[in-house]
């Protein structure tokens, strides 16, 4: 609740989180590597605007963090435009493939038809 009140858009924790039901009820995006019933020991005040390593991934100030039910990715600030452009191309290609399947083709037929177009 404290993070939400401070305007923090979401939280990524390289560790476990508790009170998951309450967090979900608030519709607050929080991502963790696990769930625990117990509170951990405080590790200090933390840092702001410093480079960190979270789950083996380097995260720098200004990087974009995107997460959903499938996981979290870090988009380096200096590559944001390139990655966004690539994501739109992949989305466009996948939309065409999904449409072929929706029309009755099987996945193997679609792959053979489209040869998984290189984007």
C-alpha cells in the first residue's frame, strides 16, 4: 500500500512476497520469484537510481520494466525504440498466423505456409 500511495507504478522483487491476496485485491502490479507466509528481515533502506542485478538481469536507471502474468522483461533505455519496433513487427506476423489458424488451418500448416516469416 505504501508504494501505491507514493505513486510507484509497480514492484519487482528478486525474492519472495507475502500478503498476495491483499495485493491482488488492490490491483497493484507486483512480481516476485516466490511467495512466503512470513516477513523477512529488513535489509536496509535500499537505493534509488542505482544499477542493480535482479534475477541475473542488470537494470539501470531509465530502463523500462514490462511485466504481465507470464513474467517480467527489462528493456534497456538505449534500445527501447529498436525493441518496440521489433515487437510491433512480431505482433503483426503473429496476428497473421493466428488469423490463418482461426480460419481453420493447423499450426503445422501455417508454419509451412508462412515459413515463420523473418521479421
